[in-house]
C-alpha cells in the first residue's frame, strides 16, 4: 500500500534541508557577515515559501488515504474505512504534473519545490479526480505507468500546486 510516511516526507524535503544546510555553512564561513546573511536569508525564504505550501497542500490531500496500484486498477482506501476499486477502463486519462528535473529523473534540483509532483487521475462519468502526490510515493510516475491502457499526459512546470481539491471517495 502506498501512503504518506515519514520517509516519503523526508525524501520530499531532502533538497530543502540540503539547501538550508549549505546556506548555514556559507553564513558561518563568512563570519556571519550581515550582508551575506541577509541575502542568503531572502533566498532561503523565497525557496522555502512555495516548498512549505506544496508540502502542506499535498499532505492535506493524501493524509489518511492509501493507494494500491496494479496493471489493471487503483484501489483507494480512506481512514474512514471507505474503499474503492477503480479499474483502468474507468479512467479517462492521467495527468502527471512535474518539474523538468523530475521528468529527467535528475537528482539535481535548484529549487526545493521542484521535487514536488503529483498525478491527477481523471475518471470517466464525471466522477471526482484522484490525486496521488509524491508524499505517498516518491516515484509517482513509475507507479502510474504500471497501469495498462491508460493515456498519460505529462505537464512540466516548476511549481505544481493542485488547482482543485478533489472530493474524498
């Protein structure tokens, strides 16, 4: 089962933590120079704000939800006990929203927010979409591609917020 774990959260925040450690080391090596500290502080805030927003949004969307993805279906189980099995033929398409670094499978991320990505599973018959974020699995693309005969569209952008909150199944 795929679900939010501390390991997945740490992996999502890894670049953010790495960037802040580097900034702290530079500030220390500069002898706590006020100009450098202020400049790097502004950079840290500009990097942190969208990252924290995405982390919070993704956490709120997928907390208490477990997914199991096979070649034929997606099983969704909520913390309230609701369980839904969605077969591949019930899926209209899947949109993978990711940064260029994620698409290239790169380990180099210049912005902390570039590690955040999600799949939006569009269902047929006007059923609510399902959102699977990288807090559930750091390999969203790999998991989604295991579904057979489902069209996948990839959208590349540096900042990937979920534009509409789907209904809970």
